[in-house]
C-alpha cells in the first residue's frame, strides 16, 4: 500500500496532476460568482460552531438564499411555511390535478399568520440539518431581550414556536373554537 502511494505521488508530479495554482491561471474555464448569489449572511445565526461548509441543497436552504422578494417559502411537508421579516405564515397545501399536471397549491386565506407584540426583527436560520430547522427572531423591547424560535421538522404535522418576553399574535381567516397553549385548551 505504501508503495502505491509513492508511485501515485511520483506519477502525479511527473505528469503534472497536482497544482496549487488557480484553475483560471491554468487556462480552465471558470464561473464568476456575483454578489447577489451569495447566501444572505444576515439570515444566518447558527447557534453552534459551524466550521463545516454550509449546505446549499437542504429543504431549509431558501431561508438563506438571495431573493428579491421579502417572502421566503419553506416546505417541511406536510405544510408550507412562508417566512417574512417579522412574521411567519403556515398553510396546509392540497393537491390539485388535471389531465396533464399535478400541483401542490395553497388556497388563498387558508393560512395562519403568526407575529408578536412587540414586533420582532428579521428572521435568521439558527439551526439546520437533514430533518429539522430552527428559525429565530429577536428584538430589544424596553431593555428586555425578546425571542421567538420556530422549530420545523420534516414530516411532522405540528408547528412549534417558543415565545420569550413576547406575546404571540395569531391571525387566520378560518373559524377557530379553541387552541392548545402550553398543554391547556383555550377558547377563542
């Protein structure tokens, strides 16, 4: 095995297979990356040390992609979450089919909008892996730190949000009879 390593090093050096030079300097075609395709660093606030490279193809990646729109949609199925600067919306999509297409759509006015009193700052991605993501909002209000954490998990029919020093505000166009808060049923 050691002999094979020495032979491969010798061959690569003799043929010129290794180089520390830029591929562009060697005549290879390169792709120039514009600033507008870089991740939005203001949307990234990882709580753990994130020394490894960032994932770019996870289901939560749109939360950090550059967008011209103030809204970002994530799909931790079975629901759709739309992130906005100070709020998030949750909708349960339905499947619509025709003779040649099948689409997942959300009906207008069938979403739930969650915001806070006082109003939070813009969101950032605090954690993300293959199955879960945590989105956080922060704000300073009357010298108290306010936090909202939205916990998303692929495949679960539940949405969990934790409010610290903030009052949750829920808006929906659907009729509600009761909600469950901290394990207790509350009338609407």
